[in-house]
């Protein structure tokens, strides 16, 4: 029996997940996409501008629109969420209680926090759910083509993981940009600095992913006492300023996610 998958919203994140699923071998005809703004969808999928008419519940429903749209969108989505439906939500800040109140008939509800690397099958994916073992197993199978999935021990961790795994790529991009900008300020042509910084980070990340050692140990192994690399590390480590900067960055993003959760709760 063919799985039926209804995706409401196919923006940057929803589109990345869809690309990852298709690359992972899920048949295009599995997907019905509802997005009034999307001009085209991958070949073989069904793209609709509005919810399908005369169709019942789907096996899987993904909420991929903006979190603030939930109060208005819930009534449109609800007829397609039945007692056999696994409901997946990538709505940042919308908690399980809010989702359950809007979709009481769902068999299981799982909040999913990926990032855009899902398109390449390289995303960290945080999961937390109102789901039994069977639904968790089904979710694991769905996430496998997208990257490394991690079930959280509690929903209270989701705001922090959103900051780390969801927003984290933007922080890494800013770090790459800052490396290049620093090199340009010291004399390299900016375009050359951009290429070198990006290539360096790509290679370092691949090595770290393949290594038996953690990133901290890898940094120690690269740096020789009194050498070039160690001097640079000493600058980063002075007064723990790099760690403090990352902590402040994650705290700000985490707290904003928590604010969005409260706002969504108040509107539900």
C-alpha cells in the first residue's frame, strides 16, 4: 500500500526536506504539496494552491508554513489529520500541547527541528513527540534520508536545540564570513579570502565528522606548542571569549524561541 504524504507549505525548510526525501528514494507520487506561493514542485509530486477537495485523512501530514499562520491554517488542515495520521511539525515555537489542541485526532504528533542541510542528507534533526514506539520508529525511518536524528528527553530542550541545530548554520556562515573579512582586512583580496575560508571550513568539517576524536581534541592536535596555530587559538581562548560569545549567541536565539512558544500558546 502506497504511503500518502500531505505537506502544507514548501518554503526553504519544507523544500529542503522534500528534496532530501526524494533523493533518499521516496517516490514523488507519495507527496501532495499545498502551497499557494510555490510556482513549481519536483516532477512527479502533486502541487496544489489550496487544500485538496473530497479527500480524507493522509498517512503523514507535515506542517511547513509559518508558525504565526497556525491559528488560521488549523481548520484547513484538520480534515486531513485522522486517527491513523502521523503529524509532523517544523513550526518553531509551537509546542506539543498547542498542536494536540488543534489536531486532537492525530495518532501521533512529532515536532521536528532540522536545518537546510536536510536537502543533502546532512542535517542534525531534533525530535520530540506525543508518540508511541511505532510512531517513533516510523519517524526515524522518515528522518533517515535527511540526516542524523536525535530524540530529546524533554520538550523543554527544544528551544535550545532550535538555537543550536536549527539556527546554527547561520552562525557558522557568519563565522566563515568573519574569517574571510579578517583575512581581507590583513591584505588578501576579498574574493580569494572567501574561497579559502569556505574551502577550509568544508574540509575541516568533513575531517571532524570522520574522526574518532572530538573537535576540541582535533584543535589540540593541529596546534603545536608555540606554533602559528597555537598563537591563534590563544587569542580565541583568552578570557574564554569565544565560548562566552557562543553561549550568548545561543542564549539569545533560545530565548527568542521560548518567546515564540509563549506567543503561540496564547493564540491557541
